[in-house]
C-alpha cells in the first residue's frame, strides 16, 4: 500500500505552497487507495506553537483533504535517543561546540545547507560539561554504508552523495534530534513508502538515504515536487507576504475550489510554478 505524508512544522501558518504540497501527497496516496498521513514536526519546542497544529488541521479540512494523523515528533524523543545511541556505538558521532559564527568563519566549502563544517571539534578536546551538538562523521559513515542509490519518481534514479553535506548535526545542542535524523526515523516508523515534499528538500535526501543504511531502516521512494514561487521567483513565505491559508479561509474563500485550481495548476496572480 502506498503511504505518503505531509509533515508541517508548527512555527508559522501554512501558505499556498504548503497546500500544493499537501494536495500532491494526498492525491498520490488516494489515487491508489493508499494512506495519507499528517505528522506535526514539533521537535523544536522553542519555535513550535502548539495552537498552530489545530490551525493546520482546519486548513487541510477546508481544502477538502482527509488524512490519518500520526503522533507528533515531540512524543517520539525516545526513538531519537535510541538511534543516536546506536550511531554512537558505531562510532559515527562526535560532539561539537562550535557556534554558527565560528563555522561560518572557518568553513572553506559551501554545501546544500550553507557552510560545510570544517571538522574542528573532531580533532579538539571538548568540554563535555557544556552543551554539545552531535555530528555525523560523514566520511566514516559513507565508508561503512558503501555506495547507495535512491529513486525519485520525478527526477529518476539518483546515486547518493552525502559527502557534499560534510559532518551534519544529528543531535542539536538543545534538542534530541535534528531535522535529518527525526524525519528519517519518523518516516520509517510511520511506514511511509513515498516521501513527498518540495524540491527544496531534494538534497537532504542524500543524507536521509545514508541514515537509513546506517540504521537499517526501510528505503522508501521519493517524490520531490516543484515549488510555487512569488513574483520575484522566490519560494513562497508568509514573512514575505504570501497569504496564509487561514487568512484565505477566514476571508470566506472556497477551499475545495482552491484545491481544484492548484491541482490544475491554475495559480493566483503573481504566483508561478518553478520550472522543471
Ligand atoms: N517539517 C518540514 C517543513 O515544514 C518538512 C519536512 C519534510 O517534508 O521532510 O519544512
């Protein structure tokens, strides 16, 4: 059975880009009698606003979607800890105390998520009484995992190239997991067979595929869809003035009609679909 998911983070209201993403994930599952899941990605307690999760559910209902909701990330901390422990046993994690500014100053390469960590703490004495993040020793992990491939239903067969990320953070200073670790574990735990999300997360899949191999998790397929862009060709963002779904809903707009238009790629003025 095909299982897809929509996994919003409750740190801001949903906009048209989220609606587009949720509709694609919903329809890909429903066309084949599959299951469409909603997972609230609230691992970042400081940035998450619990009341937004209800707002998201109202938005999805307004769009005419139905879903099965799986437990939010904040209830899955133990599974993140267990996976981090497993990676530590494999000697694939090391503690890091560097600040963002230090990394920006020291990094020589740029990766998909910004400056590539130069590995400073791998070679340094770390004061473990201070908060530390845990980083993946990516080269070593690649050595253990061997060559890996993954399949994107839009972009075809891919060979995994996690090295471009450098040593990514898997456990954050104040949180039990980073996005990469949490999302990979959750998709496996939820039985997701087709990970559907925007093309802005395409690169992240290289790391997720590596984590699946290291942790012995099942390998799904992926569907990275094109993004909706604003007038300046940037990804939609509430902070740049893209209307939220709740604004549209509260203004009395018809959500099912909007969903039909998004399906047909009939977009409101000023919004376009990223080029293939
Ligand atoms: N929680 C992520 C976001 O809101 C989505 C992660 C994913 O789909 O893998 O951007």
